[in-house]
C-alpha cells in the first residue's frame, strides 16, 4: 500500500488549532520527502509545506509561515501538520503526498508520486 492516509481533519473555530496526521508504508515513508497540499472549493490545489527525508529541512508557503509546522516521526511512518491560529480561509481539503525523486523539490504537485485521499478542514468564523 503506497498511498498515504490522512487523518485529523474536522470543524474548528477561527483561532483554534488542529493537527493532521499522515501515515505511509515504511518503504514509501523513509525514502520520501513528505508534503502537504490543500484545495479549497473552486480553487486549484496549492502547496502548504514539506519536510525533507531526514526531517532536518522544512519549507512552507508564505501564507502559513509562523502558523503551521510540519514534523515527522520515522518510527511511526507518520508526518504531522500542526496548524495554529486557523483562519476561515484555511478551509480546504488537505492532502498528504510523498515525493521519491532526488532533492526536496520546489513544492510543485507534479513532483509528488503518491497522494492521499485528503481530509477536510473547516474553519468557522
């Protein structure tokens, strides 16, 4: 099973926090840069952030810097997206993806090989 599986979405209020989880198979996880993307209704899928294979490097979209944090637990084959100070505009389906090609990439969706089915995050005002 190569497809990552997301969990942790839900309905929260503006200003709340939420942590998303994404689990992949051991082989996929250990060899992949793990990224998070999101897609709001009527909008294109956009990059949220990624974490390198070693976990030593992360990169985030400008609109989430300082609010979202990505970390990974190799023992659990799981990557997390900690989201703080949520805003209504953060409402979207959040996707986890695995990138297996060399390098960390630039955050483009077509760089990623395996995608989860997504988890809905809804932030009410």
